């Protein structure tokens, strides 16, 4: 396979269209990874410093004052809607706190986007559905629709000449 080649692969329940963007020798070259490694190490060091400062506070207000920030609250946060005001989409934070008990301060929750202190005031557990087939059908139809649109877009962007009639 050459660089920039596009191929379609059949996978379970559909297909994947992929493009080869580059070839590398086996293993990692330090040159190509140096920037990413440096950024990761810098973020880890910053996170440790933030965690140390955070440990001095016993309430959200004290922690916020340490960093000259305001305490923000959010309602109706769930795994299916993991958006927090001032933070944006934060799947890893919501996943980390979803099972934590209420009315307790949790500090030093480290995610890809930062270090957080959280206090869960109230949780509402949704009632389980008797039949999930309706939700499953909606999700399946959305995925099929997206897949078709993606395929049609790729087909429209490609320069394909149909020469089958010359052979049959």
C-alpha cells in the first residue's frame, strides 16, 4: 500500500474507509515523539503542583480562592451529556465521578483537560426502561445514516470512471 491510498475494509456491521497517511519503521523515533512526550511530562508536572496546592483547601470555596477562581455548579450532567460550563466536554471527568457518593469533597481528580475538585450535591438515578429496543433502533438508524452520508461524500469527492460496460 502506498501513502495516501484509500481503501475500504469490511468490518462487523458495516465497513471502514481508511487512508494511509504515512509509513514508519517499527518502534518509535524520539524525534517524532519528542514534542508529545515533552508536553505530556509538562502537563503531569503541572498537575502535581496543582494537586499540592489543592490539598490545602477543605472546601470548594477554599480551593477556588487558592487559584483565584469561582466555584461553578452544573445540573443534569450524565455520561450521555458530559458537558460542563467553563470546561466543555469532559467524558473522563464525568466517568470518574458518576459513581461517587454525595456530599463529600473529592480533590485531585486528574483528567486530560485538568485537575478538578468536585462535590456531588444530589444524584438522580434514572428509572430503568422495560424495553430498550426503541433506543437501540434509534441509535442503529443514526449510525447507518451517518455511514451512508460518509460513503456518499467520499464517492462524490473521488474521481471514479465506470468502465464496466467496456468489459461486459
